[in-house]
C-alpha cells in the first residue's frame, strides 16, 4: 500500500487551519468534531468561523500566516489560494515533523484526509491517496447505504459488556466465537431497531447461556415496495442480505428477489384472488416453524406489509408464539404508483384528503362506506379493485359522485412495464375491458388525475402506453 492508514486521537490536542474560506471551514469542522483545540489563521473568514470564535469554540487570528503559527501542534491543514505560501508552510511542517495536509495538492501532504462514514465510535475511512477524492466520496456513499445508522450504539453496548464477556469466557477464541454469534443475531437487530434496553437484556441472557446456539430465530417482515428496486429502504436491503430463508409472494419482482441473500432457501407462498398457493393461516404457521428451527426468516411482501398486506395477521401469530420479529415499512403502492404516474394524491387546488380502500373484502364482497368516500376535494385509491370495478363505478355514482370524475388505472406501477390508463368513474368498467389491463393495478379516482397529463415524468424503459377515454365515452 502507498500510505499507512491510521486514526489519530486529536481530543484536547492542538491543530491549525491556515485559511478562512468555505473549504477551510469544512476542514475545521472535522477537527472540532474530533475534539481538537483548533486555531484558524486568516485575514478574512466565513461567518460560521467568526461565530465559532465568538462562542469560544476556536481560537482565531485575523491576519496572514506567520512563522511559528504551526509550532507545537499535531496536525496542520492548509487551505489558501496562495500556492507559494502553501508550499512554504508544508516545508516548515515537514522540517518539524508536523503532519500537514494541503488541500488539493497531494504532493505536499504528509497525510490525506479520507472520506468518512461516521457511526461513532465506529468510523470508516475511504482514501484513494489523493488520486481521486470524488471516487472516495462515491465509495463512502455506497458504504452509507450498507451500514445502519445505529451501528455506533451497537459498538457502545458491546464495549459496556466486554469485561463481563471476558470473565465469562476464558480464552480469546471463545470470546471471539461469542461476539461473532451475538453480532449476527437478534441482539444486533434489537439495537438497530432502537430497542436498546431489550438488547442489553438479551445480551445478558446470551452471556449466561454461553456459546450454545439459541433455539429460536427471528422473522423479518419486510415491505418490498411497489416494484422499483430503488425504492427499497436501507434496512430492508440489509435484512434481505442476511436472511437464512425467504418467504415471498407473487408481487415481489425477480429483480428484488435477486438482491436478497443468494444462499437463502426460497419459499413461494404467492396468492391471487380466489387462488391461494398457500392459505394465510399456513403462511403464519410456516413463519413460526422456520423461526423455531433457529433461522433468520425474511417474509418479503409487495408494497407495505401493513397496508392491505395482511402483515398484521402474521405478526399476531408470531407475537402469540413469542417469536422475535421486526417490521420494515415500505413505499406503499398508492404513494409509489401515484408518484410515477405524475398524480399527486393531494394538491391544494384539487384534493385536501385521501382515502385508501380495498377492492374486495375477506368474503369477496365490496361492502364499503361509500358515502364517506364520496367527498368534495378528495382522492380515493383502490387496491385490488379490478374484478369489482363495476361495483365501484356504480356505487360511487349512486352515492353522488359525478360520472365524469377523472379516474386512472396504473398497471405494474413503478416498473419498466408501467402503463397508465386514463378515464372517468362512469367508463371505468369499459376501460378495464378494452385496455386489457391486468393485476397488479391500482385505481385512483379524483380531480388530481387531471394533473397526469402535465406531470407525467416517468418513462418506462420497455414501453410507454396510455389509453385515453374522453368524458363523453
């Protein structure tokens, strides 16, 4: 390697920044974050630097650099536009063995400031040795998506219990085995979920238990979103990649499935209307059985698991059986499909409220509070409404909705096969018949649909198709 990587303890140690511009301000902020006593030398400084000085957070010399400013300090950062001065300061720093960084001039640097992922006390630094700072920042951004924001809490709690673990396990190898197991299991997930007290309780139990494997695993109820893989949450992706077994339904695309742990066992439990590959009660029991085998079970569901996804029924069973679980929400179909179709669900001029409704109930009927749905300045979103579209159209009009109220059918929303079909409440049944639209399709009804024509920004990669129906059809 070209450079020796190291982390420097700057807490209560002196550092100097030469320069007072925006870049100098940014560099000084990192020194302050590290607990350093910072001196800034510059004839002019930014408002923030001046505010720091006023508040006593830094020492500020409003003048040009003078020899001796960098004496008896650990690190120096040079951020001026004077290349001759920069070289002079770098030479002085080298002569007195002071670490120096000259911004945008790697040749004058005795150390490089890396791109940082800060999850204190966990810190990850990425450096290209000054060759490509932009690449380092891009790599850092990728790491940001993979490392939970609460990773620092995890490190802090493990530090709290290091001595207990040391007393419980006699050898380094035993301690290593214990921590590897704990950090892969429910203890870490409890921390990531913000349940710190529960995490400490479990860790104490694990210490007493020793290195014997726990008999009970955990279930991750994860929403896969409406279809576009880019809409997955960071937590969803992390849990997908660490699961031992994956239980998924038909609304989860192959692209998303391929992002999960490729070594995980895959169990398909897809359901369609009147065609349940696996009945819901069997799915509930399956999740329990897999967790009791000590497995990390990913229950991956299209959309959001708590919005017409029956996720509540599944975790009721898990809670009853005392199976550890966590729920990861997702972009629900209404939000995702409406956004990709250029149809705001609410808008100051068209709708100040929105309702989500299911197109069929458990018994197959569509027994809704129609009067409540038919309100002025209101948007209605129907999930799973294709087979009952005639009833929906008829009942809305029977309860006072105008037949020419704009309506949209969004087929395979957010995916490369998305199609948007525009019509009215009155001609929705005909629109379904003539367009050949198939599930999964979301129905949006309300004046906000008028905005589709001007706000339709998304262009599916494969093909773009729209069927327009006039109000007179």
